[in-house]
């Protein structure tokens, strides 16, 4: 038979573990909400069309694992390690455009097989051209046009995203983004 002090200890232990478990569950659900609806939040916070496009590109690639993208036809996604999106819809050549997250930023492969490398802030660093992959003259490249093509490549993913239904944590996303 247990003594009253042992019973009290068990009750106190359970009462301490319950809020800890509840806090961890709440943290997980909030974090998942921020990742899942990050495209919606970025679209709401953008002050210009350029900022909106750039930020949506970054969060789409970065949070690909949390986004709704399973039912999008003619799109290929790879989320193991580096995130990759390939669009089989938008190609007038046998080469399909793709964008992927790299360790130093982002890499975009265009329809003409030119590859453009961007840093984490989506600033163009350099580009290469096939077949010998020589460096492109960056001064001759229209960076905004390349970003527009990237946006068009991932547009089916962006369009498939839903708005938050139950909890809109835009205020928290804005706070954490600063």
C-alpha cells in the first residue's frame, strides 16, 4: 500500500508533465502553421510586387516539405536534403525548368539549360551555359526576368496553397520575420 506522500508525489509529477507536454504540442502546432501557410503570410506582408515575388520564391523552396503539393500534375518535387521543384508544364523545349535550394542559396535551371546561382537573399551571383558550362557575363543577364521565370516555374505550387482556416498567425509570422 502506498503512503500518502508517494501518492502526492505521483500527482505532482503528473501535474508538472501535463503542462510541459501541452507546451511542446502547442509549439509544434504553431511552428507547423507558420511553415504551412508561409506563402500566404509572405503575400500579405509584402509592400511591393518585387518583394512579394522574391519572398514567395524563397519560402516556397525553403518550406517545400510543409506545403501542400502532392496533387499538382506535371510537377516533380524532391524534399530529401536539398529541396527541388521541376515543372513539366512550362517548357517549349525538351528541357524542363527547375529550382532547388543549395547550401549557399538557390539554383535555377532554365529551359535553355542555363543555370543561374543565387545567394540566400535571392541576388544573382553567377550563371553557367552548356555544353562546357562557361560562366555567363552577369552584366548581360536580366536578373528580374530570371526571377519572373522562377516564379512562373513554381506558380502551380503557390496557387495550390490554402489560406489559414482556424488560426491566422500573421502577427506572429511578422514578429518572427524581423
